[in-house]
């Protein structure tokens, strides 16, 4: 028969605090993750919550002159990168070896469409490989995937909408109890004219809209990751 030692309230509170501090969150994507300010806004919003001590991870620290020298800039955004190339070249594997994560947000596919007009089916196949890579490194990875923002130039939004329509069905097929996938609709309500500074990257209003969309899903993912770590911690106290 399995029994558990009773933890004092102080010990339990310390354990909860430690789990928050050891949670690792990776913002992952292309330039719409790298050279923007939604990460700064999102970090600032978390500072008034229990998630203030979450460690943001990634190999880069680039941003868009966001005017905040305090926030955790670590991210895995790579300007100009295609989801297909990241997947085919196994780049995420190396990034996660260097910076393991418990939670990932992913905004990818823009460059696949804008640069090379890749087929939606090929982009979705790349997403599958990327998620499998995440789970190879952490079988309990909590994953938040964006339906990507519109462009303010060209005729790219038709294919962007096609990709966005394909994402929920793909995610449902990839979803698992241990490693759930949440979808965030970054397209709806985002203006390709007034929310972009250059036709591609969000301006101040666009950054705010993206942060507002990421926030509830990220909280949900962090909560799930924390519960997972607390469950593991409880096992350590098995008599």
C-alpha cells in the first residue's frame, strides 16, 4: 500500500514556490517572436501573478527597442526562418538540448508562405515534426500554437487563412493528455494595416493584441506544467 508523508504547510508552500521558479518557458518562432515587443508586454503582465519567477529560455535576446531593460529577453525566435527548414534541419533539437523547456509557444509559417509559397500540407507536416521533437526532449511538454497573424502586403493572407484553418484539426490529432496543445487565434481581430509597422511585424497596438491573446493560453499551460512538477514532487515524498 502506498502512503504519503504529510508535508507541513511551510514545506508545501516552499515546494510550490520552487516549482514556479523552475518552470521554463520558450517563446519559439520567427521574427514575429524575435524582433517584437509582445514578449516584453507578456512578461510585464506576468509580474503581478504567481508566474513572475518563470524562467524564459532560448538562445537569443533580440527585441524591438521595447524600452524595458528588466524583462527576461531569452527566446528562440529566428528572423527569416521557415518552419519547414527548422524541422528538416533538426534545428529545434539543438535548441532544446541547450535550453530545455516545460512550455513552448509557437508562431511559425509566415516565412514558409511569404518567402517560398510552401504548401499548407508541407507546413503542417513540419509542425508535426517540431511537436515530436518537443516531446522527445520533454514527453510532458505543454504546447501553445498560434494561428498566425495576417500580412499587410501582397496576397498572402489567403494562404495564411488556409494554414490557420488547418491548424485546429492538426492539433486535435496531435493532442495528448501528457502533452496537450492549445490553439491561440492571433489572426482574428488583428489588422494587417493598423497593427503592423512594416506590413509584417506588429507595432505597439499589434504587440498588445498578441500579448493579450497569448496570455490566457500561457497561464493555462504554465498551470498544467506546474501541476505536473508538483505531482513529481509528491512522488519524492512517498514513504
